[in-house]
C-alpha cells in the first residue's frame, strides 16, 4: 500500500492514540484567536478542529484523499485541502504551522522545511512532532528480518527518523531558528491480541514493498513471534515510539 493510501476508519478506530498524543503539541503551539494556522499532514482532521476551536483560522492539508474525505465529513466547516508538504504554496502567509505524526513519512525533509518556511510570515512559528532517531526500532528490525527470511530481499524501512541535531540543521538551513527540541520515548499500548499485526498492517506502506498475500501473512507471523519477548508486556502489545518534538520560528529577515 503506498503511504498516501490509508484506511481512515482503521486509523481512527485502532490508532486514535496518534490524535490523543497530539494534544500535548497543541499546547506548545498555543493557537490564538484570529491566527491563520496550517495543519500539515492533518489526517482525519481532529487536531485541525482542535486548533479551530481556539478561535484560529485552521486549514488542514494532507496528500491522502481517504483522510481528507473523512476530515471533511467530520468537520464540514473547516477548510481541508489536498497538498504535499514538500511542494505546496498558499496565497496568504500563515502565522503558524503545526504537524503531528506526519513528517516521518517525508524523506525529502529539506524540501518540506523550505516549503514550510516559505508559507510562514516572518516570525511565524512551527510546532512539529514526529518519529525521531530510534523510533519503532524493534518493529522495523523484526519486519526487515522477516522479509529477508521470506523473500531473500533486504528491505530497509523508508521512514525519516532524524536526531535532534540532524533536524535542527535542516530547519536552520531553511531559515528557521530552533527554540526548543526534545527526543523522548513513548511506550504506547496497542489494542487487542492482534495489536502488533494491526499496527504492521496499518503502516506497512513505509516498510514493506510488494509481497504476495501468503508472503505477507508469513512476515506478520515471524515478526509477531520475534517481537513477543520485547513488546508484549502485562498482557498487551506495545509500540516503542520515540518522538521528536521541535518548536522553531521563521527568522525575521
Ligand atoms: C510514528 O508515529 O512514529 C509512526 C507511525 C507510523 C509509522 C511509522 C512511525
């Protein structure tokens, strides 16, 4: 499944922790009434709606038609537009850009940073959170080993999980000043006995290329077996997330 094709219902039903955790980032954004704020990679739009509830003029942007359809259905009063964070522009500048759990899908981080800087007014702020260095390390390694075993192909994952230093340098090269950055673990419980399989199925676009359905089922089985000792604790599956959270400001000149 290519990364921009999503099952938006599965995303909301079984992975709603993505939205719940984004609420901390909202506090750092501190949206003000009347501000124009872009939610880049808005998914199903719940956080865009939370930004709008503060009185800001929120615009949600995503490159997935399925996510946008769901966002528009849930929040018809909010503007949601199709767009790629590495190649977008708007006629009017934004006061702030927010992005939760989206930028690890964007390997062209320099392009995204340049576009975000261009879309902000001078002094405008950026509040982003996504997977950082070491994110979901065990899952990625288990799936990679399983694919190698089943197909003989070595297939590293395709996500972008930078360190604080790497990402700060990307932002600075694009005209941002980084004001604060954190890299921290988030041990995240998954739902149900099939939690780890559901997670891999949902996000397979970033780590699994073309496989027959038999191969895929075998990859799931092997990965689940090897992860049980690490990620199954107290009767529940978990994902070992590492979040990179950054607040930055577009320099004034
Ligand atoms: C994350 O939120 O860190 C993430 C989600 C899906 C795939 C990879 C990373």
